[in-house]
C-alpha cells in the first residue's frame, strides 16, 4: 500500500508540529520572564488563568485552559489555597461543584504576573503585523471548532 503525501499534507504536518513546539518554547520563555516573582511555573500559570477566566471559575475550566489533567491542577490549587492566593467555595447552584476565587493577595500576584508578561509579549510580537495576529487568531478559533467537532463525532461513534 502506498501513501501519497503532497505538499499540502507536508505543510500541515509541519504546522501541527510547530504548534506544539512553539507552545513549549513560549511557555519556557514566559516562565523565565516571571521567575523573579516567587512563584513556580506550576503555580503561576493556574493563578494567571484564574485571573483571566474570572472569579467563580471551576477547577476543570482552569485545567482545560492550561491543557493539563484536572487531577494535577487540583493539587496545584491546593497549594495556592495554602498560600492564601486562592479560595475554594461551594457553587450555590450545584453543591457538588467548587468554584475558585482569587484572594486580595492572589489578585495582586496576578497583576504582577500580567505586568511581567506584557513586555515579554510585546517583544515577542514586535515584528508581527496586527493583521497577521488577527489572521492567526481566526485560524486558531477555526481549529478549536474543528477539534471540538471531531471530538464530539469520535465520542458519538464509541457508543
């Protein structure tokens, strides 16, 4: 059996490989830009995500936004709670669910983290045209939608 891989397929392979590589490289460089703030990379990113997603977010949403296993994020959240940066509260509409809220200190830390990330992002994208950023965001949104559809179809076929 022979496989025909044309240039378009090779470009797609290169693109999908690049997404993961760039994600890891970005995270490593971003970690360095906030390393002086006294938080490990394991605790800084969940804290930032709670800030970005907003108070009252579920731990699973934080895990999903970081691309991490929910069980590992729960351990990190426990650490953030012990450090008095985050509070876990019951969801009044679903007593089984827990919601996360930044404490005042947690909010201050998020502001520090975001302030440290701002010049890093500006430097990283200094030579990228605004239209290219908008196009990239449209492509990523389309890919997210396509992945969601593929995942749903795959789940439906397993039944």
